[in-house]
C-alpha cells in the first residue's frame, strides 16, 4: 500500500522523543499511527520523499539490548535497524552482564543511562521493565515480556495495513493461547486501531482479566467490537485476518504436554480457515511449530504473510526508534 507524504506528520503535536514503550496501551492511537506511517515511508527506502530525513537520524546514538530470553527476529531487526539509522546496538545477554549475577535492576538502569541513548529489554516479568524505566532517564522499549510484545504488534499492524489498506473496521480472529504476550498485545493494538477482534481459547487460556478490561475500554473509545469464545470455528467466520501463536511460550516448557492436549482443537488448519473471508490473511509472529498451532499448508500457503510480517519488524522498529530517539 502506498501512503501520501502528507500522512506523515512532519511536526506532530505530541512529543514522542524520550517516550518509553513498555505497553502499547500507554500510547495514544494517533501516536501509534504516526509510527506506522513513518514505517511505511521507511520501507520505501530511497523512493520515500523523507529518505534524507531518516538517513543518519540516529548518528552517534547507541541502543542497549538486554536479553533474558532467546531471540532471532527481535535481536537482528533492532540491531540492523539502529545501523541503518546511523547508530549502533549493543547486545547484552543477562548471562554475561552483572544483572545476571544479582546486580539490581535499579543500578543497572542508572548505569546504562550514562552510556546508551535507549534500552530494549526482553525479559520474563513486566515488572522488570517498569522498574528499569523508573530508574532510567532514557527510553525503554519492551522487546517481549510474559505479558506483552508491543514491537511485534506494531509490525503486525503495519503488515495488516500494508495488505488490506486500512485497519479500522477490519475483523481479526486470534486463535489459541489467549493468555500469552501476543494475545494480550493484539487485544490492545487491534481495539485501539478500531479493529473488531475475537479471541478463541480454551477456558484455561483466556486473556488476563485486567488486560481484557483495558481492551474493552479501548474498543469503546474506537468503536470496535470485542468478543471472547471457546469456539474457534465461530471466531473465524468472515474474518479478514487469522492469527495465532505458539501454544507454549518461552518459560512455559514444563507445561508443554498439558498445553498441547488442551489447545489441540485450536489448530489453525484448512478446515478452520474455510470460515474466513476469501481474501483473508494469516499472521504468526514466528517462531512457528508446523503441525501444532498451525498446519504447513496454511503457514506456507497463499494467504500467509508471515515473512512480510517478520520483515516489518525492521521497518516498524526503525520508525519507533526514530520517534523516541531522533533529535
Ligand atoms: N517474533 C519474535 O519476537 O521473534 P524472536 O523471538 O525470534 O525475536
Ligand atoms: N508467545 C511467544 C512469542 C515468541 C515471539 C513466546 O513468548 O515465546
């Protein structure tokens, strides 16, 4: 999809420089829209009339990247993104820094604030991010925690906008583990942007109540519809977007067997997708487990946009870094 240059606000009336992204719900819809519009422009490369503005926009700046869990996409896209904007990124695995040996989050936040210009953290507890943010005087970006995955959902929104030309009014079905970081963040991101969303999950895997309530509030503000069901077939009826995620998230490996059993009826396969709109798109943040949450014919089939989605991590995050870090 192409976007008119006028849709990229040159001087937004809101201030994003210095703003952290711990939870998508902390950002206003117009701020998220601003990031998405810049991401669309950045993806055009030299074809964009804004190219010169982005080139070297983060020259001399450094992003610290703290990882407590493994990553392919998040690590590589943030590192490449910083490089493409003229800055650099430093990979900090918690096993290799003093944080992993018990140095406090508060001290680490204050020390890193003296060296780097922003920090991205992938961690277990959301509280690690909020405590770090409280003691850091630089922007802190959530690169996934047990509750949320905002930078992935920015890329998902970008991918949907790119393929469908809009977000408002579209219908999206999330099928599977409704209580994980992806389900939670999609609930917030979709309702914030005015998309009708249905989550289909077993009773034991429904979204966390306070997050669902927040999404309901956002749906009321945007005019979106929000539904929860245990029936994946009803959820998929007529939808424009089908999305799923792994049944066992990082850190839940001990529960794998029980989860597989519980979530088996929620597999995204040809039968399930036959209820969706004829031009539906399939998304998955990856890594995927073919034969578990999704069959190979769906994820490798004509409706799947998962590799555009993975690529869009780079563009969406560059736009986010530009928004919160550029001078
Ligand atoms: N989707 C995603 O966050 O992938 P990684 O775990 O590889 O970073
Ligand atoms: N829900 C998954 C997302 C991986 C990118 C996990 O937390 O493992």
